[in-house]
């Protein structure tokens, strides 16, 4: 059964007149009549009664019309989706992200994407920087939001995003205001594993060393929410990007760090440097143009 035969049937069923249907379809009447006859032969039923030069739907035709219409609509939708994908206007984009991207850079861009490219479907994966690099290499994700430097040479396209200042997260003791490195060290430090971000980890520890402050890591945690939970339980203080302030978490307080310069949290958008599906290229441009 050919799709064009269904379109011909629907035109005739709507007009109940072979000549008018032929004009709407932009074809001559004899080929249209032959198309309907072939469809009836294939189905093994009459779709129209032809009496007194008038057309009416048979019972079989009246039942068949809904299924024919659904088939044509589905085919049209499939065709539109394929053409949209070819233009980069639709398709699936798999995005990896570190938890630091979750509190502003990523949600802001996802909201923008829904407005300007509604045909793009995103699948999100929370992964450490190293896990994102591995997932990109394996083709498991298309775009990542991770912490540089990456040490991958020219294998990646990298778009740097604004770095986020570091703040302290302390057990809520009812106080507010700024905090010094010495006060943070007194709580003990809850920090991500060095393997998860070796450069930033080294810079954080170096800041305490240069200030002449000995600090003990009381617990390692790879996710911001885990760190917040551990801080609220009184197991230490954490250092996180200031965008974490967007999250209200019972039992903790956020404080700016004073007394010494402190490393910021760099963030970058990354993708494999190789041909990408059109929709991935389109999403990359939208995300990159947003800053």
C-alpha cells in the first residue's frame, strides 16, 4: 500500500467528487480513479459506492478513513522530523555535567534551548570531569560541562565559561559573615578526591600551605549534595562554587572567604573535535553564544 494512494483516498473521501478531488491534488481525473481502484483491489473491499454519478463512502470506507488519516499524519510527522534533524533543528543531545554546572550555567542554557530549539531532546548525565572525558572519547556523551585543564591536546573543542568564586560551606552555628582559612581549617575539610580534579585540588591545598595553615581532610566526597549533607552533620567544612548559594540546605551556612586570594572554580564546555550530528553542532553554538 503506497502512501500516495492513501492521500488520494482521503481527498476523494473529503470531496466525494472525483473531479474536485483531482483538482485539489493537481492531477487528472483518470489517474486518480485508477489509484482508488488499485487501493480497493489491494484491500479487497469497495471504499466508495458509485450510484447516479454520486460517490458515497461504504461502511468499509468510513472505517478505513480514520486509519488512513492517522497513517498519513504519522508519515508527515516522520518526514518533518527527518528534515528537522538534517537541518540540526531536532534530535537527541547527550550532555554530561559536573555538579558545579548544575546551579546556574547548565539550567540557564537548558531553559534557553527549550525556547529557541524545542526539537532538541536532551539527556543529562552527572559525571566527574574525568568521567566526562572518558564518555566523550567513547561517544557516550556529545557535550560536557567540566573543570579545566583537560590535558587532552587538540582532541577537544573547548569553550571557557566564567569562573565561579569559591565560598566556604560551614555547619550552621547561627552566625553569618565572612570566614578565614584558619577558621575553615579548624572544622576540617570535606573535599573532592584529588583524582576527580587534580589541578584544582592542588591549588586549594596550596592556598592553605602558602598561608601557613595546616588543614586536615576529614572526608572525601565527589558530589556537592554529599558535601552539603556531611557539613550539616558536622563532619567538616566544604569549599564549593558560590553558585551553590542558590540551593537552600538545612544545617549549613555559606560564607565568603577573606584574608587571602583563593582559587576560583573554572568551568568549560567541551566536545569531541570531529564531525558531529547537525543538532549537536546547533546546540553547541546556542550554548557558546550565551557566554
